[in-house]
């Protein structure tokens, strides 16, 4: 999470330099935008993925108050969760297009927000390549996986 916040701040700094203007709202918007894609994880755990084995293991750790095991399990196993609905290349393309459109209509907050979200996803893709040796399969499909 800290990496995503730092990327959001870096995006806001880049835009401040590019536009030659400082706006505190951009900082807030970039931080929100850089962590917003992680709502997909909550949506998965509390919604469409609540019956998945991965989710059940997490709820088991929570129910038994095994916090150390929970954090270790999530940190080492979250890359194997290939069922996230919005962590795919199509969302990245859509958000990039929205950032470009926001730029053309001079909607700076939109550029900040959508660009920060794109930075989150690009970091996740790069992290997958480093940790898994390639892109996680969820990046190549639209929506939820077929059962």
C-alpha cells in the first residue's frame, strides 16, 4: 500500500512540475486514486469471491485472531489470487483513455485521478513480472473468471 501512495505522490509531483502549478487537491486526489484500485480486493473478499478457498483461509485466520499468520499469508499468497475482476489490462486501457480525454478537456483533477489509478495497475503488473516471472492471468481477461 505504501508503494502505491508513493507512486500517487510522485504522479502529483510530476504533474505539478509539468503544469507549473501547485494544488493541494491534486495531492489528495492522487493518493486516493493510487489506492482506489485496491477496493477490488475488498469487493472480492466480501462479494463475489467470499466462497473461494483463498478468502476462506483469510477469514479463518481472522476468526482465530492469527494476525501474524494472516499478514504472512496475504503477503506471500496474494499474487496467486487470479480472480480479481478489475485488475486487468482492459481497465488500464480504459483509465488511460479517460486520463487522455481529461487532459484534452483540461480537467486536471481527472488527469490526476485516472493517472494515479493507472500507476497503481502498472506497478502491480511490474510486480507480478518480477515476483511471478510473468503477468498474472487475471491481467489478460475481462471480468471474473469462468467457473
